[in-house]
């Protein structure tokens, strides 16, 4: 009889331990799911809006831009200058020694391989974020024939490199690639 009672007590203790383990695992799992459910909306609200994701990249048809002409478009709510450089502008940019530049960068480093005549830069002055002139016909292109920021007097050359004035660096070249001979994807 003693052995029967001992085996029943042992069986009850084992069942008790199993139930307790199950309850602990269930409680921790429930708390984990609740934690994820509480944190997920907070993390998701930090994701960019749909309109921002839609502007992550744009495609621009450059087939109508003649040599020496430029257009201004918008990407991520910032102006972008796309310029079809002439042979003279390319030669002028290549003739500048790197020692004469504040932010030392060649025209070749600022353009795509095989498409050296296409200069694509953000149209934002690197001094205080103004929009330089130099895209429209008859606009003041500054002392170096490129871009001129009249707000504080920054002069950029035909390659968008800072040459004179308070701007610390060249106009920024965004990430871009030519998807065909006439279409460029920015971003």
C-alpha cells in the first residue's frame, strides 16, 4: 500500500511540474506576442511614407536636351540639374589643374563612364542650401560659366565644382545610371 501511495504522490508531483512549466511557457509566449504587438506600430511609423518611397528614384528622358543646354527637375523634393556639356565645356573643365580646386574632383569622376558629356548634380548650394542659377538661358553662370549662387556669391565651374565663394564643397552628384541612351535613372 505504501508503494501505491508513493507512486500516486510522485505522479501528482510530476503532473504539477509539467503544468507549472506549461503555464510559465504560455505566459512568457503571451507576453512576447503582446510586446511585439505593442512595438510593431511604433517601428512601422518610422518607415518612410508612400509618397517618399515613390520618389526614391526617378527616370528622366534626356533625348531633347541639346548640347550646351540644361534642365532642372525634382528628386526627393530637391532640384536636380541635368546638363549636356559641349566639347568646349568639357575641355574647359579638364584644363583646370586639381591644385586650383578647393574640393579636388575631376569631371570624369563626376560623370558616368562613356557619358562624360552628361553632368547630373543636385541643384543645392553646399554653403547654405540655396538654389544656384545657371540652368536657364541668359542666366548668370558666374565667373566660371557653370553655376552661380547669388545669395552668398558661390561660383561653380562647368563641372559643378566650387571655384570661388563660401561654399565648402562641389555640387553633390546623386547616384544615377543610364538605363538606355536617352533615359537616366536618378536614385
